[in-house]
């Protein structure tokens, strides 16, 4: 312990790693390793030396560096990102080596040759929330660069980082004219991380990925999602992802029995869906996250916020409900639910879209013919008939109304005025039953707003203003 204390010092730490490294290695391991060795010898190591840096540790796809000043560390990071942009100019997207970088000034110590301490931990956590090709810095680093007029910063707000006891305010550093800095309006499927898998409590494989900048926002999913096809140009979800990823780091997954997660031999039950959300969030190095639950996923989000209140900073419920169709005391709604479940079981996978068109008409009555045709086909590829029918049956039977008074996290309820899937009365019931909940009403007939609707910007802005 005395040796550890004696070697403590203040240091500028740069943590860098390769975004999508596992994807690159799985595509062609030898090519990736050869390219990385060339990069190290021809470009990265000379650049470290140019800015008086020292390599403290490396793990193949990552670098931990120490620099004598914030200016040296920043100049190195900028040079690395600019140089990589030039080198990648004519390389296919699936072969690019892109770095993400975190920079921090803090207390460190050496032990048996390793550089340790909170200063290192914060730099590593900042690197983890940085998008590919960008640089994320702590507030102390940003303040040390206050006299520089050739760089600017975008405030990501206080970040609750894993194993860091206090919030750390983070900033994205941008350099005018640098080809390494991606426009904030360009987020798309190429910017999403590799799809990875995690085992839920009962052994089901759940597919997950993330995209974007800033504070972590976890999308609680329910059904009819697909981690890659959600980015299709006609998919109504795409504008949500493209816009919110400018402000947040979106953590997304496909629910069991659906999308890219396991389809076969899965138990589709409400508590298992809460388990899936929990296991995905636990994959990411965030002390707290905001949770977004739309439609049926609102109830899953509520249950998770009660199960793990220490992990949830904000709860956003959009077009949601606590009581399924069969729990609202409406006999006609119950009969409609039973008919819908039967229809799904009998005709969901058929090439004729007539059965799925009924779902499309419910969810998006304002869709154009082209948008409706796309959604009809999209539904079919999201999951098999039996799974979709079981989801629909479960959603209509669920009732989490007794949980609502137990919600302790700040909550925003957003609902469309003429929603035909979840009536406005259900949105108001959520807002009235959750202590201190805010309520925002949107003018729309659609369950999920389209990008061209007048209240679409209002919806996105309500989320940004709520999660600050």
C-alpha cells in the first residue's frame, strides 16, 4: 500500500479502442491483425512519440496512453482521428479501422507496471460512450482548453459511469474542418455498433446494439422490432433513431421471439421480458440510464423501474398503457382482442398481407400506401405467427396498474390525442397514477407519429428537455 501511495501522480490519460473490432476480426482475422500492426508501426506509434506520449498498456484493440499535458493529449487525439479519416477514405465500411477516444486529467498510480486509478477509469469510461471516430473529454480537460479557438465542444451533460461514484460531465470535442468528425445529422445503420448477444436469465439469446452520442437512453422493446431493418428508409422507427442518436446513446435490443433474438423454444411471459431489458442494460458501463418504453413496452419499463430504481434516472412512456385490452372492463375490446389473436395465428405468415394490414391500419391509420405496404412486409420478418400471437395475447391480458404508485423515478408520459391502439384515457391514467408524472399530448391519429407530422418535433423536444 505504501508503494502504491508513493507512486501517485496527476496525469493526462488517453484511452482509445477500435469500434467494431470483433466484427473486423470475425470477417478476416489475419487481414485485421496485419492492418493493425502496420498502423501501429507506420502511424500510431510515431504519432504518440511526436506528442510526447507514453504507451502504458495495450490489449490488441485498445491503447492506454499517458501524456505530459492536456494540449499534447488533445493534439494526439486530433491527429489520430484526422489521420485515420484520410487512411480510411477509400476503404469499405466493413473493413475500416475506426477509433473512439476518451481523455481525462486525474489521479493515477503505478502498480507492477500497470497504470491504475480513477483518472484511468474515467478516461476508459469516456472512451466507452464516445461514438466511432470521435473524442470524448471530461470537464477538467475541456476547461484546460478554454483558450483554444480552433476547437469546440458539445455538452453531453453529467454522465453516470460504471464504478465511478459521482456524475462526470462529458463533452464531445469537435475540430472544424476535420474529416474525422461526423455530422450530427448523419447517424444511420453504419454508425450502430455490432449486434451482440447476451443470455437472459432463462438462457434465451437476446440481440442488442447501441448508436449515438451522449446520455444513455435504453429502448425497452416488446415486439415487431429488428435491429438492422429498423433503419430502412420506409421504417417509421428510423426517424426516431436518427434524431435521438444526436443527443443520446441509444441502447436497443430485439425482444425474445422477435427480430434478431432467439425465435424458437422461448417462453413469452411478462416477467421474462423485464428480465431481457435488465440483462441488456447490465451489458453497458452506465451507472444510470433513461428508459424509453413505447406502447406495450411502457409496462415493461415500469416494472423494470420498480425492480431496479437505482439504475433508472428517467422514465419515458410513449403511447403506453398499464391495462391491456382485456383488463379495461370493455366487452367489445375483449372480443376484438380474441379475434385479433386468432387472426394472427391463422394468417400472419401468409404472402397475402390482408391479415397484417389490419395491424397496420390500427398502428398507423395515416400511413401512405407505400408506408403501409412496407410495414405489412416488415411485420412478417419480425417473428413467426405463434410468437406474435402470444405477444398480442399477453399484452392484452397484462395489468400493472397496482405498480404505478410505486414508481419513484421522474416520469414523462406522452400520448397521441386520437391513438386507436392505446386510448388517450390510458395515457392519462398513467400520468395520474404515477407520482409527479409529466404529461404531454400530441395531435395525431397514429399510435406512433410519422416524421412529417406537425407534432413530431414537439415529441422529440419533450424527451430532450425532460432528460437533461
